[in-house]
């Protein structure tokens, strides 16, 4: 390569870097553009394993992971919660972190059943809560607020409806659903942990 060509390559490289630095200083967020949120947490009121009401207000200023499961599940739920356990262990000492596990089967998963399940995990239920409530309200939140199941799956008869999803929602401190992760994939869980660590610094 001739000296002239080397000069032009170096010159334009410096020009590009300089432009990027200048734009980063002039335009906030230019270097790290934010991905628009998927949605925002809507109002809700459910009951946790200690018979305490939990609402969207409990998520304020918290980075929250949301999932749906049921205690008698023999399929994907144990795998999901084993993966989620690693997330809990990494962030359980952070006051701004929370996990909400909603039941898909409130007819079976009473408060006492959820208490028994949470006790079996040996987790701090101030950091990892297990929620039950009306089936239609639980499903509505999953599909229309957390965005972890297709709203088209709504059935005319709630009695015949059953939600069973491996997807988890990650919510920032402002109540925005920022990303959906596959709770069965360990690489997705690893990505979630990195995102949580970033959101906790905000």
C-alpha cells in the first residue's frame, strides 16, 4: 500500500472517530441508543404467599423479573425456576431487585400452596414473591401488560383457557418492560443477568 493511500485511510479513520465523539457529546444517548420499551406495567392487585397484597406500586424503583408457572408443573416450570434461581442468587442482596412469579393455575395454587412452594425453595420472599389472584386478571397481565404471551390466545371462556409460557419479562425501575427472555435457555439467562446489572445502575 502506498504512503498516499495509508495517509488517506488514517485521515478518514480519524475523521470518522472524531465525528462519532462529537456527536456523542452533542446528542445525549447517541453512543448508546435506547431500545424503545415493549410496554408499561399496568395496574394490578394480586396476593402473595404471605397473604399480602402486591400491586404495581411495589415495582416502583425496582428492577423486576416476571414469570408465570404453577406449582404442580412437571414440565418446563422446574427448569425455568432452576434458571431463575441463579438470577436470584446473583442479585438477592440488592435492595432494588425483585422477582415476581405468577401462578398459571390459581385454582390449585392457593396462598398456602404458594407458601409451601416458596418454603421448599428456601428463598427470601421479600425478593422473590409468588402471586395468585383471579385467573382472568393474571392472564390479562401476562398477555396485555408483561407481553410474555400472545393476546390472540385469549379464549372466550376463561375456564377453558390455560397459559403456559417459558418467557420472562424484564422491567426497569420506571415500570417499562424492556425485554423478553426465554427462561429455558441458559444463554438468555446470562444476557438477562447482564441487563439487570446495567439497569440496577440507572
